[in-house]
C-alpha cells in the first residue's frame, strides 16, 4: 500500500510541462535513432550482411531484427540513400528538427540544389500539411512549382477475410511468376485489373476496355473511372498511342499536343495509307470505348485502330502472342509497342513493332527498360543504365538513369534524343555510379551538343 501511495504522489507531482519536456526529449532521441538506423541499414544492405548470416533475403533479416515489413524496410532504405545527397535534411533529422516521417516525404521531391528550400518550407508544418504541398510534385521540383495531378499517388485499402487475403497473395505471386519480373504492388495490381478488364478476342484490336481522354492542347491525359476522370502519367498516354483505338474527330485542336499522340494522324488498314495525314481523334483509348469530349461538336462514324488490324495480327503471329522481353513468359493480353515512336518518325513496319506485356510496355515508356534492334534485326533489351537486361545490375545507378530519363521526357525531350545522349554518356568512367544531379547536368550538356551537331 505504501509503494502504491508513493507512485500516485509522484504522478500528482508531474506537471504538463514535465510531460512535454519528456516527450520532446524522446522525439529528439527517436529522430537521432532513425537517422542512425537508416545509415546502418544501408550499410548492411551494401555489405550483404544478411547473406553472411544465412538469411534468404535482406527483408527477412530486417524483419527478424526490428519486426519491419518489407515495405517499411524498402522505404527506410530509400530515405537513407536519398539523405546521402541531402546533408541539410540529414542534419535536421539527426537533431530532431524534423521527424523521420517529414523527412521521408521531403526526400520524394528534394534534391541537393533545393534541399534548403524544402527544409525552410517544412519548418512549422504538420505532416499532413507537408503531404498536401508535396502531392503531385516530381523529384527535383521546387516548393513553388505547380503540382502535376498525374503524379499524385492513390491509396487502396481493403478489409477482407482470411481466405480472400490468402488467395489474393497467391494471385499476385502467380502473376509475378508468369511475367518473370519482380513487379511492385502498383504494376502487379495494374496487370490484374487489365486481366479482369480484358477486351475483345479480335486480335486486330487493342485489348483493354478502358477509355483515355487526352487534351489536344497540353497533352495531359485522364482515364475514365466510374464517372470520373483520373489523371494519368505521360507514359500511359504513350502506351495508348502505341496500341489503341482512336475516336474522332472531336474538337479541332489549336496546338500540337505535348505528347506522342498526333492529332492529324489516322491510321489506315495498310502501311502506305497509314502514313497519309487525315482527320483523327483528339482522344486515345487502349480499348473499344466511346470517348466524347463535352465541348465536341461531333464524332466521326468510324473509329480507327492506331496499328492497322492486318499488321497487328501479323506481329502477334510472328511473336507467337507472347512478350518478347527475354525471360518474360506473359502471353495474355499482350500489347504492341513501337520501338521508334510514331511521333518521332516510327512507322507501322514489322521491324518497328514488338509484342510486350503491359508491365514491360510501361517500363519501356518510363525509361526503366530500353528496347531496340541491333543492325542484324535481333532484339536487344537493356536496363536504364545500359546493362543487358536480366544480368546483375547496380540498383542505385539503374534507378538514377531511369529517373533522369523520366525527368528529360517531362522537360520535353524525345525518347530518341535521350537514348542518343545516354549512349554517349554510358562509357564515361565518372558516370558509373552517378548522382541524379550529376547525370542530369551531363545529359543536358550532351543533348545541347547533339543539337548543335544536327
């Protein structure tokens, strides 16, 4: 009884000021621990500590140490790696000025050149306020730059029974096995949705029953979903332009779109006619769906397939209706990809067309995967850093090359121009493991040099 009264008396002596000071101290200590934990997690991954200890994966090793799920481990590694080039944010975390959650969000947009600007903006803001400012901004964006709706991430949450959960995980694993790639959740769910929404059996037509609206002026795209238009990224528009059905004509465009859809292009049933300009749609759809802009005066009676139906069938027969990326076994609802984009002079010729699955198709237009034919006509697949597809890669370098590719596309450079510049840069010893800023500067300089030569 005596000890109980003593504890109660001690609690009565604790004021709110004491409680706040204790919590503030814990917050600083936790931030310092988070900073140190991230650095050592990164070092453990780079030295393959899990392999030396006999664990099957780095995720398993961390889960046994800290109880983190694989997604949490990946995020901690991402933040720790980003902080290596953001010393101001790293100091803010280590001193407790910012929480790990706030720093996590800042590393999605901040780079070395604007890290101090983002730090100034973050001071005094709650995590929710910071998320709202960052939403829709790309890596390297300035705090006052406009948001891109297509870059905003969306969250799906489900509460399901144990049986449903088990079947869903098995389905994801089977999908990854079929495609032969370690797809992230976004790619895996996208592929599952496309299987469910599989379109017509006619191989001359695009496979998916979705509709995509493309603005004829700025080139931004929105996908129709349950009565709403959801913004999508530019790589989705380029995918649709490769293999889609176009409706139109709609409203007369006043300017050339800033993407790969060409408003004056209407493919015909054969290659020669397909090269002749004529009236065409301002919307593209990788599906047989009716898409009508509200301001449209009329829609033509006949839609057109981006690839002539006979040519699409020939490509499917030649490629045996399967994805041609080495090691991929996907044969369901494959798409046809233009190795050289239509907007960059590519034709509907057989040697310029290739069957790919949707995962690899998106990777190609995002810059994660480079597909081209060698002088002998054989397909050559490479990672973003130029290494042969499927071989051992340097993940940090690969991610940097892919992000710079995407950044240059967003700046308006064409894929052919970027590939040519990258080809000149890959042999530089100073760019074997480049930072984002370093590679971006070198690429811009090379693009300027190529423009002068042309």
